[in-house]
C-alpha cells in the first residue's frame, strides 16, 4: 500500500495498471499477501495504537468542544478490548475464504472444438470512501486483494494518524509479495474525492461506507457505479394470527439490539384485528425497553385503552413523515393496516428496499408477502437484524446493497467480481453458421473444474480433448 | 402497451406500480401475454406495413434531401422479405426460453428451521431508448415481459408511424391478459428523454440501443445504471506460429462479414516475426475484399516489399489516432508488436473491452492472453464476430455490455434479472447467535427445486419439513 499525495489521475492510472497485474496472480500469491499483511499488523500493533492515541486525543478535544459525537470517538478507538485482534483475525478469515475468481460458471460447446466459457474475474479498480472506523482499512484491503481488485482508499480525517500507521505497515508487508504496491493506495490529500469520482475511465466501482449523507453525495456526484445503500428503513408487518411471545422476541431484537444499525426496525405495521389482541403486549415490551412509540390514531386509541396509564402516557402520535424516517434510535412508528395487501403496498412505497418482514402463522400470506415485496431481503418470522453478510454465511461483507443490479442485500466477495467470456476455437468463423450453414450445438457442459466426471463416451472424448490441448478452463 | 403523452413522472410512476403486479404473475401468465402479442401482430401485419410505408416515404424524402442515410432507410423497412416474420418468430422464441425469474440460486440452512434462499426476480422498470429499427419494439417488449420487467420505450422519430401501429396492436392484445397495460409504455412526446433520465426513484435500468453518440449521451445524463456499450473497438493479435490459411479465414470473417457491427475487427496486431511470413498473404486477402489497410512503419515496409506493386500502392500509413478509432467500415489498422506481452498491453490500453482475440498455436501464449485481457469476451483462434447472444446460445440478446458490473458481454434474459434474499424462520433472532450464543449452521443445500433428492436422513427430514409447512422456495 502506498500512502500517496499523487494527483487523483496518477493514483487512478497506477491503480489500473496494478490491477491488471493483480488480476493474474494465483490464489496462493494473493493469499500470501494477506498473510504478510496480517503478520505486519500483528507485529506493528504498538505503533498503530500510538498513532490511534493521537487520533483519539484530537477526537476527545473535538468532542469536548461539541464538534464531534461521543459515539464517533468510540468508533475511533482501536485499543478497545479485542478490537485490534478482531481486525487481525478478519484478515485471516478473508484469506481462508474460497477464491472468488477464476471460477467457471458456465460452459457451452458451441460446436465441435468451439468452447464458450464464463469465468469469474475481478472488477478492476475499486474506490472505497469510508468514515471514521480505522479497522475498515484492513478489512477492505483484505477483501480487495482476495478478489483480485486494486483499491483506492480514502478515509475520514478523524482517523488519519491510525490510517497512516496501518498503511505504512501494509505497504512494507506488500513489498515482499507479488502484489504491486499501486494495488492498494491510501489517498491522504484533502478534497480529492470529487476529482476521483470523475475518473470513470480508470475506476470501475465506488463503495461508500458511511452514513446516508456520504452515500447520497457519492451517488449524485459520479457516473461510476456505486455499491451501497443510503437508507435502511426496515418495516415489519405483524399479523393477528402470530403468537404474541414470538412477536415480542422478534420485535425486541429488531428494534433494540442495535438501533443505529441499517437493518434495525423503524416501522411496525399491525393488522387491524391485532390492535387489541397482540399489539398491547408487544407495545408494553417495547416501552419497557425504552422505545418511543409513534402511533397512528387507531393504534393509539387501542393502546390507550389497553395499557396502564403510566405506559399510555408515554405513547406519541405519529406524523406522516414518521413513515418515511430512518430513526436510527429507540423510536418506532406504528401503523394499522387492514390486510397483507395493504401492508405490501405500504412497504413497497415507504421502505428503503433494504429488509422487510412478515410475522404470521399463515403460509399463504407469507408466500404472497415474500414474492410481492420488492426489497433486497424479505423475511418470514424472523428479525430484520438478520440482514448481514456474516449471518448469511459469507464470512465477511463489503456492505449491504439496495441496488437493483449486480449485487443486492449483504454483499460478500462475490459482489466484487464480474466475469468474462472466453471462446477457444479452431478457426471457426461466424459466417459459417446460421441460415443455410452449420447449426450451433449449444451443448451445456458441467462447470465444476475438478468434479467433471464424463457421463458418456461423447463427454469422455470432449474431456480428453480439452484436457490434452486446451486451456485450464476445462 | 399504452401509447402515451403523459408526463415523464406519470409514465415512470405508473410503470413502477405495474411492475409490481407483473413481477408476481406466473410463468404461464407472462407467456400467454407473449402469445397474445404474437397473434395480434400477425393479424395486424397489413396495418403495420401501411404505417411503415408512411415512415419509409418520409425517410426516402429525407434521404433524397441528404438529411438521412440510405442505410437508415433500409433499416426502417419492415416490408423487406422475411423481416416481419422474423420479428414475429422472435416473440415466440423469447416466450419459449426458460423462465429467468423465481429461480432458486442459493439455499443455506442458517440454523434449524431458519432457511436463507436467493431467488431471481425482475429488476423492475427498464427505460429503453432506441433508434430507427421498428422491429426492436416487439423484441424488447417480449424480453421485458418474459423477465417480469415493466418497460418504458422511446423510439427514434423516423419510425414513429410504425411504432404507433405496433404499440396499438400490442396494447389491445394485452388488455385480454393479466399484464397491466402500464407495464409497456411507448412514449411519443418529443424531448422527454432528458426528464426520464432523472427519474432514478422509479426507473431501475436504462438500456440505450443505438450508436455511440446515443449511448454516450445517456451515460453522461443519468444516475440510473446504464447497460450497454459505447464503442466496439475489437482487436486481434496474430502470432507467427499460426497457420496462414486459418488466419485468413478468421480475419476475413472478423473484418468483412458485417463491418458496421460492434463486434467487427478494427485492429490487427502482428507479431514482428510474422511480418514477412504470414502477414503478406493475410494483407493480400483483406485487400482483395476491399479492406483499406492502415499500417505502422514496420508492417508497411514489410508489405511493400512482399506485395505486388498494385497492392502495395493501396497501403496506407497509420496515424496514432487509427489505434483508437472504431471505423465501422472496411478499414483495418495494423500494428507490429514484439510479443504477447506487448499485445496484451496494447489491447488493454486501446481496445474498448468488447471482444479481443489471439490467433496462435501455442496453448501457453493463449492461456496467458485469455487471462490477461480485460475485455468482456476474449477469444483464442476464432473471429471477434462470435460475440453475439444468439451465437452464445441465449436465444436472443438485450445488447452487449462492456460494463464491469452486473452483466458483461452479450446480455441475455439473465441480464434483466436480479435476486432477492428470503429467510423463513421460527422466531429466531440475531442476538441469540455469535459470541457466547448459538452457532450458525451455514449448511449449503441443493438449489434445484424439482431435482433435490435427499442425500441422507438429515436432508430427508429437512425436505419433508420445508415441503410440508414452508414456502415453495424448497
């Protein structure tokens, strides 16, 4: 990794050149680079923490002066118990994931000796813009190298000392590996983001990791594709038939286990027939956890009748904008709907298409909901907080995407890959085929590189032929 | 299909609402709509051709006045032998393709009774902007409905009578089907494109089908993702070891079979040791087909020495910009390189990342080339003209993408889909798992809906359980 003060154009061009070399390194070479980074960061823990202490000192001053929030100061602290070790372990976890590139995902025999193959490959050059958390730099570097992508990193000013220390360790670690240093560049110059966002000839994908304002700014400032989500406005629809204890368990988790998370619950839709049956106990449980409830008139009057006066006094009236607000806090908007159709229509209009859920004992209602909700994750009888790459079994996540193309929901390493098509032929040409000419075979072949066991004589012959003379794509 | 003069916002909002209904229609309902469109267009052939004749008359006048090219007039003509029937057959071909949506592409048991499924689904609302060819409207309508997407279509002015006639037939055909009419809207108002391109809240993907200028305009005018390619600058590298007859066959096809095609060859790189061996015969064959050759100094002097004086006189000197030009004509730029490394570096810098090829008998050179070239299609010993959805076996194609995300190369129906994640649970919540809590199972399960045959007792029990109580996703 180089810590660079080069111009944005120089940074992007050198990343592009580096990415071409990185893309053809072997799995072992990329993994060895991750091992080297891990060792360097483990050995350099003390110097990173010294640098981190400088960032913390400045942040604490700013917090005392009221220009920085306490939660941001907390996020900066790499010395917090286990945090540095988690960061180190994360690098090894990424290293040990399956290699996402050079995988054959489709193989078609177009004609004799004319083989079409689809192979996964890196996207190329990533631009990653992130806010305060300094450990993200190690995580992102690991993900980029594992997937064969070069990355240009721009971190928040608050972590600049920590970033510089980590980048310097990664840089010297990489010098002993096959990875060109231009494949990981930490941009230190201020105010370069706007210029970087213009370089769509050299940068293939931009990943902003931070709050709503950052993501919106990036999306509106570039023609480079952006992976991520601006809002996480998650909604759950509670049906009258769902057992109250299970509903409480799920909704408490969804709302209170990490209110600042993008997958936390912001709105509860309640089937009208549940207003006086399930809702009061659910509302009481949420109030007991300190959640402010902003209710529509129907829910409000039902709850006022059922709850004790102390609890009833805590209830608030919802305004229209509460149904379009991501609170990121212990606040929940509640709205009454008559049926699943109305719930679907409300969610498709008001949710941020991140994660929405239905709680019901009816499999037909659930099926209808799962197929009708246009969101990246749609759940039946579980908490919206499940939306997470670790929980989905990806090992790690790049972020969560609400895009409608490429990668949707929690994005793992696969989201950092694309594919290329190869054809291996023997001088066949396009004009030989079609009207009056030869017919295409279009024979689908197995894709597993090691596991292709020929099913019959024809496949045996094919396998022999390609293994003998052709590329490693069979 | 409605022929609309509504405002861009009304068009986009109604398409969004329609798309939600379309997304949950069954395969049979969507196929029935394609059958109805086919029948209506077959029965209405005469009225379409009458309308088309009006477009042709205007176009011929414009061509006589020099404001329209003759090739555009030809593309307008729906009455040309077989063209209308091809358009009709195309609709049935699309109908009979495998349904690309509601396919399970991943299934993981996160824990007992907690199933994560990845299901393909439509992208949502497409904006398709195309130029003169009137048959594209039928083709695009079929592709959109087959994949469950709503489409807003904006065609070139030259075909407006043909478009209106076709749209009116499609509109009445759809009225007897389950597809909401707002799912296919032909925008007739002039100058609405700029406004439509701003509606990224309602439009998910934009597909410009036309020339370089249209694609570049669209890419620079919107934050909606754009699928397509601006340039098709395809390059082939000819190695000295490759048999001359095969080289001629491939290069004649690549350069001359359809020079206006985006997959046609624009540049030939020649290994320096082939300058006096293979190149002269290749050059002669290309000259015989009327191809103008623009050569670098080394190729020029080698060819001047080897070709007869008549042919030698036809050779031209290449300028630097010839190596960055998509000629779309019978012109080929020729450049000498010393080896495969130099060829790779030139192609990665100058090609448009559409389709590039190597002609060699060396499997090691070919492997290196296939893995190093950063283009959507990379070939060994075949013509760049192979880059086409029909030829790849997709049945039809939406276009060819040089994007680095989502879909790359010829794009079939799969490129019009994305996926959603569903979880079916039984009140499990996120806080139960991880440090000190329950462990995730993350057990990968088979994805084939019909073909999942349980491998052991545990899988049998799983299968029984999900088939009994849960959704159709297992």
